[in-house]
């Protein structure tokens, strides 16, 4: 939309969508520095096992865990890797997860395929947590806060088409105050978001026109609703009917 046109329900620029994340598969656990053997663990607990009148002491395998400054490496069946901290058997602290692409069928080389995506940042109880940067396979990127594996808190999403959203997130969706910038048109959408959709705020186009009021629609297509106020670059004012 290059110019504001006061209609009952005028739809405008389609927003880009965020990349969805895939669940993590089982993996092989090892030292990050290439040492042989399984990755670092807590000391195992020794228990006594009895069968009839015979007993034997068995030391159980300790939980996956890294000490300060140490790292472990997990390699998944699909080629994905995680390098970073562990605590009580799960990813914890700082770590990097690489999502690797599959080789073309006609590629006989030994080199690993380039990564399709990467997350680098904080982890807690096996989930992305705290500050982190996620680069997705389509080239889009999110830099900001995470909680329980979802975008949560303040963060900025750089879309593959050049659009940018910066503001609040909740459970992986835009929620709270935020600003969406459309690269192609130069327009800007500012306001209050709920469950991925803007509810109220302002839309400004590159010609200087502004709409203020409520919005309706889904997470990719948004429209004006009756009652909002249009202010054109000329200064003329009208109300959406």
C-alpha cells in the first residue's frame, strides 16, 4: 500500500512469516574437543544388586554434564550437531545447534553439506532460553530473548524478504508492543500485538499518510476497521466507515 485509502475494510501489505522449528532427534554424545570415548558426565552412583544369596556392586552411568569451561558435542542421525554445555543430562548454559542440509544425490564428496540453520545462545533444561540468535534455512534471523524453546520477551526478527519486526514476543508469536517495517514499500506498522496479530496502533506509508485505530485480520494479512482515523499527507482527515 503506497497511499492510504479510507474504506470500510482496506487490506494492506502482507507480512512475512516466521520459520517454524523442527523437533530435535536422538543423538550420539561425545567430547567437543575430539577426545575418544563418550562425552563428560557426572560421577555415577554405585548400587548393590542382589540375586539370590549373591550380591555385586554396580556403578551406574552418570548424567551428561559439563564442568565450567568444558563442552560436549551431540551428533544427530540427520547430521545436526550441538556443541555446548550440559547439566543433569540435558543442554544447559551456552551452546550452538547446527541444522545441516542433506547432500545432493550426485555429490560423492566427503565434505559436510552447509548448515540449513543455526541457533547460538542460552539453553535451560534442554530448551532455548535467555538471549540467543537463530538463523533459519530461508535466510531469516531472530535475535532476542527465548523461553522454553520459544521466542519470548524482547527481540528482533529479520525476514528473508527484508522486512523487520522489533518488539515483544510471547510463546513464539508477536505479543505486546512492537514495530513492523515493510522493506518494499517503506511503510511502518506500530502498535499493540496479540497472539501474532496487531490489534491497535498506526500504519504509516512512505507518502506521509497515517492511519490510527484498530485492525483486523490474520497473522499475514491485516485490514483497517471502522472508526479509525486517516490523516493524509495533505493534512486532510477522514474516518474509516
